[in-house]
C-alpha cells in the first residue's frame, strides 16, 4: 500500500482525500512532497495512515464497484458465452485485485 503515491501516481483514494474539506494544508503539502519524492518514510507512513483512516479508500472501492456493476450490466448485449463470462470475471478482478 502506498507504492502508487510513492511513485508519484495519484489514485482515487488520494483524490477523495484531497477533495475532503477536512484535509489540512499540511496533509496536502505532505502529499505534494511525497509525489515529488521529497518525503521521508516516516512522513509517507504518517500520510498513508491518515488516508486509510479517512474512509477514502472504502469510498473509492464503492465507486469502482459501482462502475464495474454498470459495465457488467452493459455486457448483457453479448450473448451468453465463454467470452462474456471472461469479461465478467475480468471486471471483478479489476476491482478485487491484490496489488
């Protein structure tokens, strides 16, 4: 967890966190420093803890599950087949991956 942020990639949980009205200017600065590669491991861990405890990761997962449900509903135009089942499985994997 946190590798995306360390690599400068802003993910949906971080976007939700940054859009939260309760986020301090200090937290915003720390995220900018992490993305720029100018933060210690301690600062990264502190910030990740803050993001995790904010509920933003859960919100992002709910958003992703909603989008996947919409995509799977649209697959109904494809006749019932192995290909359709593969698309459905792939959609589930996109949300529930381990890394």
